[in-house]
């Protein structure tokens, strides 16, 4: 049926697993505690023993519990409780010009997969792409649309895709209509166009610190300045600090990733998002919201985005299917509120249209419920991989290393001891066939000199574990040389 809405269903065993996971996260169940037997939990929850086995198996895959022969299941040691969060950088007092492009270009280079372990990537590996289902969608739309798939789909974009994206807004408590959306060539084009719609050369944009280097490059290319705002590795932008900064500096717009910031992985509580939107509305300041990672959450439900609290059309929501379906599709979108007419004109002037075939294929993929099923598997894979990566980092990296504990997304932000220079470390490990990213490319002020970002997009293989061991060993050697 055309108007049927497909929402992700949580199975009974997943509900039980999530309930137990919360107890572990809240330390109600502590490391070493014995779990209830399968039989007793099945009686208590009034479910089959098979359902309990499935729940325990899921928790075991996530690294939360472990089975001991002839003894039962036990809570595993949790690195979350033993780890300090990386420190947050303070608000930069004055707007500054951005000069990061040449530095970023030195580190963002394609690597041959057969010669390097690439931990610098922040996107799904080939093994996690729904290749077969995407092929089916492409073949289906070619049969259905024939030559029309090779014609322009002028802005705002393919009508069916606009409709499917509008339906997705139900997942985060929104209510977008297809008339509010414009399709773009990925999320970065959406951000670029939205920036041009609300600000001019020389204007100041408030950003998170640290933030995605691609955002910094875009702002630099437009000749705009940035004002870096304190960002907590767990809860995101400090709204109080932002308010103080806005009192002292004229800001044309804010550009934030509130759900699973790259590189921090921070997620702002929904109540703070509402407060942020109200603060900016009082001052008539537009908010460009990058929500490209909002669907990759590890909890029970998707976090809301700022757009769901927008009553004045001042939030320009930007997203893409690059991080969830496939990077090479280059299908992104924006819901720019009161700026839609200007954004639509800028989209046409910039690139005329997004590829029609890819738009139709993504629409078909969404319409047939494939997106929700794929996301479910992707979130589980990333959650499992994140826990394994963190465990290896704590095992091999120097004492005093601080690591984020992201609740979604696909990257880990690591603070090394202060005497470890991340750029030097990056150069050393690259010569040994390992790619990482230094923290300085995530700040216009080139802060975070002893930080690195690692993506957990690749499956945790012996090669990946060895790469983390080598990074840790090199960092320890740097410390020994400087002590």
C-alpha cells in the first residue's frame, strides 16, 4: 500500500537484552556478577528459554556478558566505568579565519586496501553494505522507469524519494512533508548550500570543537570565520557557553552535529536540543544541523534532532544515506525551513540535480522496508565492533589514555598522554601500514595535538587488533623517549 509506514520492530529477545544492558550500564549488575539462569529468567519474564538464549547471545556478542563452562553467564569487566573521558576544549574567545585545507589534504589520502590497515575511515566497510539489495533496487527502477532514470530530476528531486524521506521523519518524532525537502549530492553539498543561504563571506559561524574536518574545509572555501564552542565528549555543545559567546560575538549561523558528532561521538540530550533551538530562535540565528549519523544509535530508540523542536523554520536539517546505505550513491538531502526557496535555487546553480537513477534506487530501497532491516544489522555490527576496539585500545595503549564511549556513530576519539604528538604518531604508524587521523585537523585553531580519531567501521580482525597494538606500542615508545 502506498501510504503504509514501515517502522523498525524490536523483537522480544532484543527488549530483554536492552533491559539487561541498561542494568549493566547503570552498574546495578556489576562486573563478575552472575546472571540469572536461562530457566529462571524465562520463568520470570514469562518467555521461552529459546528467547532468553537469544538475548544472552546478543549480550555476549556485544561483549557485555560471558559464558563460563558448567557455571552460567557472568557480567564482563566494563571499560566504560574504568575510563576517563577525553577533556573538552574551552570556547575560543574570538572568531578566527579557517586555514585547515592544506593540513587536511596531507592526511586525507586514499589508501590501497591490500597494503594498509585503514583506521582513518568513517563510513561503512564493503562488508556492511547491502550490495545485493541495492542491486535489486537499481534493476527494479531501471525496468520501471526505463529511459526516465537517465533524465534530470530537477530540484527539489525525485518525488518518491522526497516522500520516503518525509516518512523517515517519524523515526525521530518529526513530521516533515515532501514539500519541505530538497535532494542534494551528499550531506556536504547540503551543508555548503545551506551555509551560502544564511551567511556571507566574512561572516562568523559557531561550530563544535572538535568538529568534522570537512565542515572546516567548506567554511574555509566560503571565506567565512568560525567561533569554536566547548563541546562535551558525552553530551555535546555546552549551551551555557554558547549563550555567553553569542552575547559577545555577532554570529550569522550555528553549524552543529548534535547526534553523534564526528569525531567525538557525543549526543546532546533531547531536552538540551530543545533549549538550544529556543535560544537561537530568540536571537533569530539559523541552525544548520548535520544529522547524518542520527540513525546509527546503540540505544533503544533514535535520538530526536533539533528540527523536531523548530517552530520558526530556523533549523536547516541536513543528512545523507552515505553513512547508512552506501557512500558511493551520493544521495543527501536538506529540509531548510524558511530558507527553502533560496536553497533550492542554490542547489540548481551549484550542480543542477542529484543523479536520478541513484535517487530512484534509494527510494525503492526505502519503500520496500529494506532500510530499516539493514539499519538494524548495521547498528548491531557497529556496537559490537566499538566495544572490541575500545577493549583493545585499553589493552595496548599507554597508561593515562582517555577514550570516548560513543552511544552511536562510527568513530572513537582518543586523548593520549600530553607528550605524544599525534601528527608524529600518525607518520610513524603510516610507515608501518596503518592509517589514523591526528586531532589537529578537527579544529580551526589546530588544537588537540595529542588526540587521534579511529573509526571502528572495519570488522575487528586479527589484523585490526595488531594495528591497534602497533599504535599503542609506538605511542609508548614516544613517551619513553621524552621522559
